[in-house]
């Protein structure tokens, strides 16, 4: 009977882990039932709190992560077909491998959980979210859509990102599940916290988050705008089939952008933006040099046509294009700024490339893998941060994937001269009409709140949008429609603690947690419960005032 009960408990534990993964997947776009994020980890925490060995924790955490990623990242299957022309079977294998790898972050969390839980004792409830955010931060994600991003559609609940970044919001969400678990589940005896106090702390947690959010948003709204920039965004809706064209027929990519620009007001804009991949050919290298900038050189072919169009319009212009070094080196994904007279102004080379999209990891060590999969490039990353200056507004240029990394973006914004706005160009056409487009917008929104700078997002196929420094969205465009939109970006001076200290507080707390747990004697569940029972018997009744002070 004992062995049978143990097997049954094992299957129940696996089912709880799978349930957590399913709830998390529903909390993210496309379903985006965001309140589930407040409770999604309860089943996983229940089963992990009953494990004594790291292997059992690893399996349960990994299952949660796999279910989460397969539920959210099903679009990897579509991308492998549209970009690389993989057969459906191999695309499904690629999607499954991606889910299995990405699930290892939760597996790491689960593997460390029993070790932490047996040492933390009554402090475990506070240690759990620290452990989660640590694993979330250090794990080498392919697509790092961190948990704290999931509340992006409720700006009032994400304002705490200016204190501890998106990882701080992840901490809050996991703490939310931990408090509820100990309020309603019998395993609460394992921690030195009563059910009533746990529930009370949960209410105070979210009341505090909401109050802070409302205050920060009201202060931002009351602050005067120091600068304004009128920006026009072109969404040309270039298709995968357009991108696969060869030779002269690729010129229609340029024509699509020009056609949509006609709807933008002639004299009302300071900047016009074309998205990543908006230029149909390799942009000439001899145009994007300091010498060319000094001479105001004009290129030939489509480069010359583009420069003339900008000059005729008399508006600063930015666009995405591939460049190919004259010495035969690797391609570069670039973001180019032209002055109102059409001359070259500045160029940003993408610094963080998409693995298995723009390069194959470790391919420089194993060159024979290059070119083996259609559609996967072999690009070179940029090395330096640049700033675009448009009418006195310092703009940080960002291409696609770069804006989903909080640390990289923070460093780039804070570097001298400090950026006052983030301008991101993206091409998500390879993902199809899936949740990927919404998820990409979701993760970029956090950068605006963390750093208290507006973010403008220009995409080829949607979702193009303006994001203010509180994370509020405006001007979101529909998917896969050719159009142009415009808006006014306000630059305000708003303090952000995270912009100055980054993830240092999280790192310090994590190190302290591991040091304290390392030197704390291991205590079994039975020992803790017995000690807690003795303490409860020997502790005199306290009045409500003294109890509330705890």
C-alpha cells in the first residue's frame, strides 16, 4: 500500500506541474487571461514543497516549463516553415526541442527548490521568489519573455518595474502564488506563517503595487513635456514571398513603403520611420561613412532614389537595411538615419542577433554547420552604441530582438549622452498571424517603464505602436495590413531607480539568500513541524495589536 500511495502521489505531483504550465500559458498572449499569473505557480509550488530530492524537483519544474513554452511558442513551428521551408515534421521537431530546452529554466528552479526549502525553514516564503527571479535572470533564454512582462496590459500593475525592473515584477508574481499557497494549502505548516497572515500579506502586496502604480502614473501625467517629437511610422506589410524575390523584382518592397508614406501629413512630422528590412537591397557601404557624411554623398540606384525622396520631403528619415562589407565580410543588420536633406547622418548595427535566425550558435567553432538550414543567416553583430539626434531629442536606435533585453537596453540608454527615447524597428512577418506579434510588443513595453523613457515601435507587419514612459500603449496597428500612422512623443524628466542601479539589488539579495541557506542546518519536515508545535504551545496569546505588528 505504501508503494502504491507513493506512486499515486508521484503522478499527482506531475499533474500539478503540468497544470501550472497550462495556467501560465493561458496568462500570456494570445489568451492573455492575465489574472491567472497571480496564482499560476500554486500547483507547482505545492508539489515542489513535498519533494526531498533535487531530481524530483527538476522533473516537475521542467514539465511546467515545457508545457508553458509549447503553449506560448507554438509559432516556432510556423516560423520554421515560412522562413526555412522545413517540412512540417521537422518544424514540429524544432518546436518540441525549443520547448524542451526552454523548460530547463523552470527545471533549474525546481531542482534547487528542495535544497532551499529544507534550509530556509520559516523564511521559505520569501526565498521562493528570490530563487525564481535568480534562475529567470541567469538562464540563457532563446526568447526571454520574462514572467514580469505578462501584466503589460494593466499599466497600473507594472509601474514597480522602475524600482527593480521586469525581474522585480516576476518576484512579485511568484510571491503572490507563494502567499496564496501557504494561506490555503495544508503544507503551510512548513513555514512559520499563519493562513490569515499569508492572505493578509497577499492583499497588502497587491494593494501596494496598485497604489504605487496609480501614484507614479498621476505624477507622470502632471509633469510638463520638456520636448516633443512628431513621428510617422510606415507599416508596409512586406510578405515572406516578397522577401524571397530575387533581382529587380525586389524593388516592389521599396514601392510598398513609398505608397504608404503618401498618407502621412507633409508638413507635420519631425521623423519618418521605415521598419526593419524596409529597404529591398544591400545599402551601399560608401554612403554610410564619415567621409560620405561630410561630402553629403548621394548613392546610385535605389539608394539614390531613397535619398532624393527624403530630400524632397525635407524630414529626417530612418530605415532598416542589410549592409555587406566591401571586403566580403559577414552581413550586418543595420538601422540607418538620413538627414532632412537626404544625406547620411548615423548608422546603428544590431548588437544582439537572433540565434537560429541571424546566426547559428557556435558556428564559428564548427563552420561546417553554416548554410545547412535555409533562411538562417551568418551575420556579424555590432560593437558600439550610437544615438540618433532628431530636433534635439536623443534617440536610442534598436532593432527587433535587442529591446527585449533589460540590461543591454538600460546600459545603452544610460550611456553618455543619455537617450531620451527608444526607437525600435521590427520585422515579425516570419511568425505569421500568431501570438508572437503580441508577445514581442509585450516584452518591449517593459523597457519604457523600467527606464521611464517613451518607446516607439515601427514594424513591417504589426503591431506598430507608441508606448509612453508609463507603459501605456497608443496607436496600435492591426496585423498584416499596409498602412501608415503618426503620433506625438512626449519627453518628460521622470526618475527611475532601476535605470541607475539595474539588477544589482537582485544580485545582492540572491547571494545573501544562498549564503544564509548554505550555512543553515538542514531541517527535515518532521523536525520543523515538531519545533513549530512546541513553539506554538509555549507561546502565550498575543493581542491583535502585537499580532498585526508582525
